[in-house]
C-alpha cells in the first residue's frame, strides 16, 4: 500500500517515467544490433541522458498550479469581474 502511494508522488512519477524511457532506449539499441553484454561508456551516457530528460514531465506537472497530484492544494481566487469590483 505504501508503494502505491509512493508511485503517486513526484519521485514516484519520475521513477516510472525514467524507467520506461531507459528501458525503451535500451530495447531500441538492442534492436539495432547492440550486444546485451557489452555495456560501454557511450551506452551509459545515453541511458543517463534518457533518465534526465524524462524528468521534464513531472517537473512540468509539479509547476502547474492546476495539477493537484503532488500534494499542492491551490486555493481558487475569487472571480473578479469589473461589475464586482
């Protein structure tokens, strides 16, 4: 149950997205003829970049004031129209 709650947090979202991005890149490299057991520095750099780039969607969601998934409770501002001022 705690793990399910963790997956709905910012870091849980990052974990899900980064693992899928790294796995997708690794499988794409394998389909292009990359050897499964010859893991070199170039491949490590590609996987690290994929993990870092995948951090963008959770950051965008965390900065979105309308998105309440990460525990931010944004108070709605009153609708101030010219007739109410």
